[in-house]
C-alpha cells in the first residue's frame, strides 16, 4: 500500500487568520449561547454527521510546516528537499512493512558479519524475512523500532545535534553510539558516519565497520511514482569487504492496522522519553 501523502493536510491551503477573524465577528454579534447560522445555508449542527464536519471547520487549521518535531526542526528549510512522501513520514511518523533481503559476506567477512548481526539482533538464518519498522518522533528525538518476522527486534534512538547541514545525529543502538551526518540527494536521505563510541569510549573509525545507509522513494514495478520506500543498510570493513547487508522496498501500513498490531508502541515511546528527561 503506498505511503499516503495527505495534500489537504500538508500541502493544501488551510483556514487562516482571515477565516477565524470572520467567525469571531459572527460570534460577537450573536447573543451568548446562540448558535451562529450562516445565511442561506442549512443548520449543520442539527444533523449529527454534518455537525461533526461543521465543528471540524470551526477549529483553526494548522498551516503547512507548523507541525514541528526533532526532524523538521533539525532540517529547517532543507526539509522541503526531501521527497513529499518522506516529508509526510517524518512529520507524523508511521509504520512501514514488507519483505527484506539479508546477506553476509563470504569467508572471514561472513563470520564477522554474522557476529555483528547477532549483536544487532538481525536474524541471518534465512535470506529473506518479513519486516516492519515503526517510526515515532517527538521534539527531542526520533525512534526507529525494526521488527523481524522471527521476533527479533532492533531499536535505535536518534538525537539531533545542531542543524542541517553542519549538524549531526547521535544514533544509540545497544551499547554503541554513532555520530551521523546527512546528505540529501534526489529527495532521498543518506547517512554519513562521522564517529563511533562504545559505552562512552570513542573508537577510531578504521576499527569500526563502515556504514552505508540510505532511504528514498522509488517507482514501483508498474512505474507509478512514490509507492515504495526503498532502504538499505550495509556494513563493510577493510580489507574484508562487505560484512552484512539488509535492504528492501517497503509499503506503508495503515495507522489502524499498525496500532492494532502494536497498540502500546507510541505510549511506550512517550514514557521512555519522559523518563530520560527526568534522569538526564
């Protein structure tokens, strides 16, 4: 299912200050407690369904770009350089799912890759796996919870530092923390490894596998634009070559389906964030 980009919410023209000012004048002219009825129109409040619509129209609508979180604040104006579907995903969060390919290197590279996979919680016993990722934001961080169909889970917390393009993100995955820059290209997002520490001890980059990770929107097999969310994460180490890779083309999972599959996900993230603010 394609990632839904709601033009009315993110790209359309909302009811602005002028509209709210006219409503305020109408309310001021009417006696307190009296419903204001537009001339020449039906009383929408008298019917339950239309009453809901009318009440929604009376609420001030947030203008495009007003919904702020760690991602939109960090990118600033450069956020508009992302593909519109990536913008929608990183404004409101969401859930993506599909089948992914998982592979390790050969020989010694394969042994190192399998060991790395075990530490990360990535299953490598089958070349293809069912996969889903839940993406949640708040004003201070971004969470990626990756889940494989065998029950394995990989959780990463991303915290922004500074602003694009000179700032970076700190990704915490288990005991390791990576310092990541971001490159924007063709509406996609590519991570650039800048530094690594394990349990607070900085490591020379040549001792840590090189990470190549990106995400972008691509056309599906029928040539329809923007239906799949393509991502890839690869680890390589000189002179062994590629150690581990997982990649796939994912589709959006509707919010109702995602919440029924994991109803406590957002609540757990909120509780985790609150606890961190208290202890730090």
